[in-house]
């Protein structure tokens, strides 16, 4: 098995070197930012809609926007709901159960 790996690595060395990773890029869906990504994300304040408090907010969670050009007509496309097929059935409802609020220090609550 080692000979095959050596052959494939020698043939791949003739390919050009990979480009370095981009220092920044635009997210197509910025609402899906993980906590680990937050420190690398910034608001583009040159947009028409900007966060109300861009200087104090992290780029995640619920963010209120303000229209910087309220007198101009909006250029927004209508949103269409995705088609629903028979395969998109909802998950079955869970069985009924009773839940009681755990009391701190109660041994029965921790078991």
C-alpha cells in the first residue's frame, strides 16, 4: 500500500501551489455565525441597512437595523416559501409527560 501512496504524492507535486486562505470574505447567510466566528465578523457600515448600535453589538443574535436611505424606494425581492413534498412530513409529537421544577439541593432532582 505504501508504494501507491508514494506514486500519487510525486504526481501531485507537479501541480501549482495552493493559494493562501482569504483574509476576509462575505457570508451569504450571515445569520449563521458561530460563537467562534464572532470575533472575525464585522458589520459593513457602507450598506443601506445598518445595525442601530453597530459599535456595541456583536455580529450575532437578533440585530435591529436602521434604513440609512428611508426616502428612497426599497429594492427588495419577494420571498417565496420553499415547496413542500410528502417527504417533508413533520416529526411525530412527543408523548405527554409531567415536569416539575427541580429544587436546588434536592437529591431526587439530580438522579
